[in-house]
C-alpha cells in the first residue's frame, strides 16, 4: 500500500506520514438506544468504494482532517479540514454506486 | 594477462592500478574494474563452486546478475564479483568450496551422486526414520547452500539514508530506450528521474561501440534537467512508487508516470557441459572485451539462434578477439553479418548449434552439430577446440517491474519472447522489454513513451503530440521492415552421450531434473519451480526461467504461452537486508535533566520513548528518604497540554467523565480519560489557570496519544479552543516528603502554609528565581509539589532543591511509593477492558453532569452491572513478591492476575495490585497466586496500604 495524501496544511505527503482515524461516523447527538450505541461503537460500514474518513498528519502538522478515498484503489478524491469538507449527504448521494452493500 | 589496446569505450583507467587479494594471494586491477574483470585479467577462470554438485563455475554475464560470481568480500558473503567495482585493499575470498576452489571434497556429489540425486532425493531418502531427520538435516544443510556467514563478523552498521523523490516521470533503465524516453519527457517540461543500475547510463550501447552516443545522450538528459541515478537498482514497483537502492540511500521514487525500459536479458543455451568455466553469454564476452579490455579467450566460438549473437561476434572481432567459429541455429538470414564475420576470419556454421562442451576444470572444446526438433544431434558434428564459448539463446525481457505493476506476459511466437502487456495506467514499457530490441526501434520506442508520459500529464503542445504520433508510425515501419527471424533453441541440445546439461546454474537443476519432476506430476510451472527449485537461486530466474519453461513445455507438450511464467515479485535486484531495515528510527527523548541524572550515576532505562532515571543505586533507600525527609524526581516526561479558549471548559467536560467546568481557578482535579466504549485510556490532572485556560497533564507514555485524541475531537467539534502541546518545552520536578514544605518555603516567596497553599491547589511563583507553576499533588502519597518550569531553568531548579536537602529518587522508588497508595498506572494496572468502575475509580465518573462526554453512554450501561474483574490491593503475608502478570487462581480456574507487586520498605510488607473476580474484591478475602512454581497466599486490601485516609498528603 502506498499513496499520497494531500494534507490541507502541508500538501502532498506519503501515506506513511499519516495516521488513519477510521471511517467518519457521526456521534449520536443524544443518548442512543442500546442497539444504536452498539452499532456506533462496534459496527463499521467497511465500504468497498468511496469512503469518508479521518486522517491525522502524524509526522507533520498533527492536524486532523477528512478525506474521501476509494478503498479499492486508494485513490484519494479530496481532503479537507472539517470546516471545509463537503457535507456528507452530498458526497454520499454522488457516489451511491461506489458503496458496496 | 595483458589487456587489449586502449580505446575510449573502456571503463578502466590504466594509470590507476589497484591492489587487492583473492584467497590470500595479491592481485592487481585497475580503477574501473569489477572484482571479476580484474581476476579474469589475471587469469582466474573458476570463481565459485556450484550449489549442489560443487562443480567449478566461471563468469557468465559480466553485468552483476548471475550467481556464478558470488564471492565473499571483506568477510561479507554473497557479493557478485562481476558487478562489484574493485577497490584497493579488498579482501576477496571464494565461497562454497572446501578446502579450496581447485579441490573441493564435496565435488564427490557430482561424480558419484549425480544420477542418484534427482529433485526431492534428500527429503525422500532421509525422511525415515523420522526421528533421525534433524541429524540428517544438519549434514545436508551444510552440503548445500552458498557461502557461510562467519562465526564472528565485524560489526557493521548500515547507514542507510531514506530519500523521497516525487517527480512527473520516472524512467527505469538507462539504455538507449530509457535515455531517449527521459530526454523526450524532459524536453517537454516534465521533471524526470532516470534509474540505471550500471555505473554510467547507456546500457548495451556502451559495449557495442556506441559509447560516445550514450554519453552524448546522457549529457543532453542532464542538460534537460533529468536526474540520473546511476549504480541504482529499482527493487520493486509498489502502487506508483518505485523503491530504488543506490549505495547508502534507499530512495522512494514516486512518479505520476513510469516508463519501464529495463531491457532484455540474453539467455544461455542448454547442452551437456554448458556450465564449464569458459561458457558465457555473448553479451558477457563482449562486455569483458569492450569495457574492461580483456580477451575472453584465446580462441572464441560463438553459438547463437538470433541476430544478436552475430552482432556480438562482429563486435568481438572488431575489438581484435579471434572468433574461430560462429554456429547459428538458423539456416538462413542475416547474410550480410555472416559475410562480414567470414571476412573477419570466422567459420560460419549455419543451421547448427552446440551439443556438447568438454574440458577439465574449464572449456577445452565444443561439438557443433545439426539437431532435430527435439535437440538430438544429427551426425557426429564438428569438434572445435576453444577456451571460450559465447552463447546467445535468445533473450528474456526484464519485465519484472512491469509485471509487478499488473502487466501480463504473453508468449509471442514470432518474437520468441514472453512480452509484457502493460495493464496499469501510469506505467508503460519501452525498448527491449516490450520487444523493441534493435537500436533504431529502441530509440523510437523510448522517445514515444517519454513523450506520451509527458503529454498525459499536460506537458507539451499539439505539435508534440503530432510528433509522437509520427514517431509511432515510424516505429511500426521499422518493426515491420527490420524483423529478423529468430529460432527457439531446443530445450536440450545433446549428442546423446549423457552428462549434465543445466537449466539453472544457480541451483544445479538439469534438464533431466525438470523432466523427472514432470513425470512425478509436477507439471505446472509453479509446481515445477518449487519442486526442482529452478529459478529460485540468487539470480532469481534471470538466466534460467526461459529454459525451465522450455524444458517443461517440451516435457508436457504444451505451448510455451500455456506453460507461462512464475509470479514476479519484488525485490527485482538483490539488496542487503540492512538497507531495507535501514537506520533504526528510535526517537530517544531525554529530559533537560538527563545530564544531571547521568552525573548522579543513575541507572537509565527506556520508558516508552524516554530515557529515564530508573534508580540512583538503591530504590528502597530512595523511597524511604521520601517518607523520612524529602525527595525529588524528574517528572518532565509527563504529557502537558494547554487547553485555552472560550469553550475550553465545555471541551474538557465532553472529554472527561467528571466535571471540569466547575473547577475553580487555581484548583486541580484528577481526571480519567475513557474511550467511547468506556474503557480507560489515560489519566492525569487538570488544573485551571484562569477562566479560559487549563493545564492538563497526562501519563508519560500517553502524551502523544492524548494530544491526538484531544485534537481529533477538537477537529470534529470545532469548538473555540486552541490546543498546545508543551510536553517537550516544560520540565517538571516533583518535590515530595514531609520536609518538602520547609524546603520549598526557603526557596520561594510564596506562602507555603497548608492554609494558603492547600492540597490540589496551583500557584504561579518563583522558586529560587525560576518562574514555576506549582501544583500541590501527591502521586507518591507524601506531601508534595510538582514544579513545572521552562526547560532552560530545570537544572538550576533541580540543583537548588537538591542542595536544600531533597534526595533524588528514581522511577522505581516512585513505583513503590505510588503502589502503597494504590494509585494506578494506566496500562500497567489497567488493560483494554478496564473501566473506571472495575479500576476502583468510579468516584471519578459523574453521570449527573449534562454533557454527553466521551464514553458516557457505555458507562451508563455499566452502572449497576458487576464488572468481570475488579482492581484491588493485596498483601502477601509470607513476604513473597509475585511476578507481575502472575495468575490468581481458585482451584484450577484462573480468576485474575497480578498487575503490580513490590516490596515496600516503609511498610515492611509485600504489596500489590491485582485484578480479581468480584467475589474476591472484598477486604480480608484470601487469594491464591500461581507464579510459575510458586503458590503465594495473599489477602485483599481495598484501601491504600499507606495513609488510607489521605491525611498525610493533605497535611
């Protein structure tokens, strides 16, 4: 595995400079039901396709940011600081075909 | 032996002689020589003994790729003599022969074992009785193999540098095609890196009398801005990244486009005696003559089945080498070359090939004959005396990098090659690797690949595109017009009188072995490879894969394409493991006080990334000193974060299970960090400096991950908070013990009375003139102050406090002290399952507060549910100190484990912490510890062993 990630602060760097923060999920806003909590804690979508995920520039500016990456090809579609990231809904709608079920 | 007359294509500098030794004898070579060329010039013909039969072997390729030239240099085995530049003073030794190269006792396996040692022989024969196999194996392993590591080896440190090079186009291979590709891409404006494994780029041009052209092209490349990496090996292709080893550097070349111009490897012929020293590749013979000015032999015979062999023979003639005869398996074609060879004095034997080589310890004569389709000689043929046979059995594209990038190899009948068909976007092939072997098509092929790579990246204009298209059309014409016929050599050409004909010289695999394996059912190329070990030797099939495929095709009756190739895997070039392991990347952190600890004779040990003073000689005495007077310990390793901003208290309330917003200015609170699943991840203290500013400490080991955890959630929540990690900028010293107040009061103007500066209070002030943040906390259980100060002042502060009567104590003493208080160490007394409830820290969880802090919901689920284990203290009445990690058992069941245990000099007891079953987590319960052979009885104590009411620490 080897690819470049565009740190929103520092620019393109080898993936080995970064830490992976897992797929982006939204934290429940209020107390979840036990089943929802369980899903939130332990269940991942594990998409074969485009996935929104967290990365941290571990060996650089240590900034966390969001990226959309194709898990099959490691193609990185975009990276952005959370404030600048596309709204998840829009992205998902545009890439319904990419998501494995 | 003298060298050929000097000419500008030679690589050697006759004005700079170098002295070296081979097997203890002194030899002389010249600057520019390889080890092998210098030895060859001095008459050495045998360079190694073979893997299995210990047969004498000579040089084959003269380009650093074959296994025959493996020698030991200055104690390091496995060096390829024909690729390694000669250096003055080198101590070169043969390997894999005993007692000497000329007389090797193991060569008996060749004489007597030959017919009886087919593939699998050793395993089949010696597997019974099973119990004796280890004995057999030890003997057999010694009999086979290449070289031996010395018992004691001078310690070598690999000073590998890592380099990352991002570019537009990476060209792999610096032959005519590669240079042309690099030049064209650079001319169009691309940033180009060219990787070549020879000492200078040029590839075959260098030996074929075109060195001026090669050097001119390289100069133009350099002018156009191409970065040329010479003596550099491309090890593998990994998703757009090529690992390149160059001397002391491992360079990761990442390019938007790659051009593989890796060339093609000339192949040997298979006939009895084809491993005799003196049998070499025609290109090898040519390199020897052209680059190093050495005649490969007194009398040279060339055997070929393609135009390439005739061309090399002509070049040899041109260099003044006497070519006695040229055997060309093809009956017709390339008459012009044949005519010129005849004019040069060579006898042309058309439609014939070599069916036997003879000689004792080296080639003396060859038999050339017509052969039928199965390779059997028709008639007796011609026997010609010679000491060098230059063979050309076609070529195999060096397609490994392309195949690693996803290309498929298809057998092209007309080209008589497995040609790679690039599949992945971003990598293309140029030159001989894709079948464009002659100089004309190679140059065009390279130029096109370079142009197309640059164009694809947006360089160049419409006219450049048109030019590339025109070149492509020209290439098609050249290919159509210039195709010279090729003939596949037989899988085995023989006069039918037996003798070993090797398919793979590295592994001593004969044509008969492949047939034998196929008869046993190993009839696919992958199985055949693993059973016979053909292509598995040091040259990794470079000079044997094609022959192995051909032998299997012959045996199974399948076409070559259907037999196929084995999987290409990195590394393509041999690379020392030390280069890949590289320089150890250990970030050793030292506190500002490290020098002081060393001067005090501290026993320094690793603690995570930190080098810490473990003790100063007597940890028990150090712990007692803290109880009796005062001690000081360097706690600079604590993680230290400043959390500042309008929403800082909100932020901390969301992260910690207890309330931080209610913390008053100048006060300190203990806080535990949990994951969303409610598991303990770290702990520390939180001090409110002012309305918007908090000073957070973490464990020493957790500093990094807590900072990452905080910034992760900050990025998500986007609160008005700034986070500064000051771990490495702020030193911290813990002054502890009953005398610490008195000592501190002498050094500061602050009122240190218990009323003015109570437990869990924080103050800013100067201590001995050093600006400090003073935290009154007590990890040790005694009255204590943590003094946080700028790094620059740490030594001064330490020295003043020590001079005032505080005894330095180390990590071990601190561990004893904290254990007496049952203060946990996260990671030591907790594991990935521990929750605040199971760790006896339920008091630090405030489920009344509003914020849905991290872990809240999981912790809510756990309230009122008995955890599987609880952390409790225990005392061993017998005075034993169990090993940390020892099991707690009840009957035959393991019910828990010891997490910490120490002898407490203050209490005179053996104490510890353990995770136990809930039923045992009550005061007075007896537990049994199983510690290897020992059974230790212990009594549970849930309250701190020392000062259970916490009066001392508050006094």
